[in-house]
C-alpha cells in the first residue's frame, strides 16, 4: 500500500470518535489568524443523543486519513423534518474540513454522495452544521475578519474544492455590518416611538434572564410562523428549542432580546447576543486553560464586549407592515450603544429577503460577508 493513499474512515458518535472528528480542524487552521476554535464542550453536545435533532435525523461521520494523520472530515445528515417540510429528497453534508488537496475533498464528498444514494435520496445540500437551524453556509466573501458568534468560517481554498466536486450555488446568505457610532440613534429612536404610537395594541418588552424559559415557548410560536415561507426553513420542535435555549441562556445580555406582544400573543422577536467569539478566540476551544480568566468577566457581565450579533428578527405575517421589526431592532441597538457596544452583525439573511436587506440598509447596515449553500444531484 502506498503511504500517501487516502483512506476514508467511518466514525461513530461515541465521545472518543467525536473528539477525533472535531480535532481535524486544529490541523487545518493552525496558522489562520482569523479562525475561532469552537468550544469543544459545547459543540460535542450537538453530536450526542441529548440533541433532540436525532429524534428526526440521522448523521454519519467520516475522516480522511493520509500518511498516518487525519487530513479531512465530513458528516452526512438526513433530516426527515427538512425533507417533509420542503418536499425534498436531500441529504446534507456538514462539518466539512480538508487540507488543500482536491483528491482528499473529492473522496469525502463521494463518500457522502454514495451514502445519500444508498438512502434513496436525490441530492446533496450543504454545508449544514448540522441543519439550517444551526450554523450553515460556506464563507465565499469576507475573509478579512474572524467570524462572529455561531457563524461559519473556512479557508478561501474551500470554494474551488467544493466546486471541483461538482457542487453549484443553491442560495447565498448575507451578513450585514452595522457601525453603531455612525447610526443616527436619536433619529431611529423617534422612528421607534412613532411605530409604538401607531400600534398602541403592541407592547415591546425586553426578555429578562428570569423569564427566558417561559418566553422560549413564545419564541417557538413566532419562529415557526414567521419563517415558514423562507427557503430552507425547518420548523423547530419544542425539544430543539429548549436545547438551543439551554445553550444560549448563559450568553443572554438583558436588553438585546425583545418580544413584541398583542395581549398574550407573541407576534415578533429580536434575539441579539454579545459576540463571545472575541474572548473565546484565545481559549482554543478549551475551558480548562488559564486564559479562561479573560473570558469570565464578559460572561458575568462585568465587562462589555464591543460587538453583538443579531441572530433572529422576525414578525408574524399579519403584523409585518407595521414597522415592528425596525422598532425592535432600534430598541436593541439603543441598549447596545448605551452599554458601550460599538458594532453589530446581523446574520444571516437570505439574499432574496429584500425587505430585511432594505431595512438593514436603511439604518446604515452594509453587506460585508457572503455564505453559500451548495447543491449537487447524486
């Protein structure tokens, strides 16, 4: 056997195999100044049966091995809820990493393609890590800065690797940058006040840490109603929403999460979080390090991070023409600005979600990163 032969090794979702799978990225990004290692303790949970996604999905992991080391990885995911909701016959690929060698990446993609065909499905879609309700998309523009919280990042050479394997664009996702120092907060506050005047039946309130678990039920209702017509949307189950809430609750910064209500009905939601990727970067994915001392003051709220990410902003269809999205966004930006936060990313937004793109541009946002979802028939 030639020493440089590539072997594709299937892995289980055991703790040991998942750690081997996750550690592949450390070799890929060793010299990349922008990469932020995910918190391994948190990311490992995504692969365990504690993740309610596995009630309606299956996942298979593989690594590519060459010259005695792991040089690439990929996951195949079949989400039955996605295929039902979208009337699709797709398997996702996700968590893709590879050295800059088209032979390695081709073997990984071919393995998922064979697995997809074996399951009787017609196409591959990705990257999804592991679904559209998680991190997704391949970074294709905006390589000059680190990713913000829960956004993907990859080397530029992944674009030719993916395209050489026969993948084509399915949809682009945009990230907008907002420079809070340049946004006319006073003028926007007046707009928000007018929206409230015109809609006296709507109450905007910030979600507090102590009410977050009750409010999650309201978020689920808004999320599943407001996004149902969006490309790639998959309804979240109660258990999935609770799983996500438990992961995000420690990161909540009061005043950045808002709900719009009419009586007892939730009609809109804004969720923004501080960009914890900034203090996470030096930790290299590990909590048990002396560098953790630099992270704790941010987690406890003693220090404020300079950037936030707006993750969710949505309103039920019948309330969409009332300006509630802009009012909630302005309330969140106002709190951020007063707390000393100076920039925000709004992500991700579908390239053809013209209304949301126009809203962000109207308050001074500019698209600065693009992520692509690829597809390929099998």
